[in-house]
């Protein structure tokens, strides 16, 4: 992944960060697998132990990411 590609991913994640930060959480880019279209992210702060993190991932983060980055087919949270 090029530095420009990584910046694109970070810019999109910056769109959802304020919502996570409002609840004392955050999200971190881990990796993107071009062949499968899987984006791996890591929840941080309060998001790591939140019971709603799976819903946040699908209904919030994944929806925004897939709209902005069509090459992403799926978003997964990793520990």
C-alpha cells in the first residue's frame, strides 16, 4: 500500500472518529488486503470493551468507509 493510499484510508476514518471520540473511543487503521477487499481496524479506548462495538462497526464505520472507498468490500475489527 502506498503512502497516498494509506492517507485516503486515514482521511475516511477521520470522518467517523469524532463520533467515537465523543464516547471516549477511537479507531486505528491496521491493514487493507487488496485481493479480498478486507479492511482491518482496531477499536481503542472505550470502544474496545463496548457491547455496541459490533453494531458501530457495521452500521457506522463500514457504511461510511464503503461509501467513500469502493474497493473495500468488508470491514473487520481485530484485537
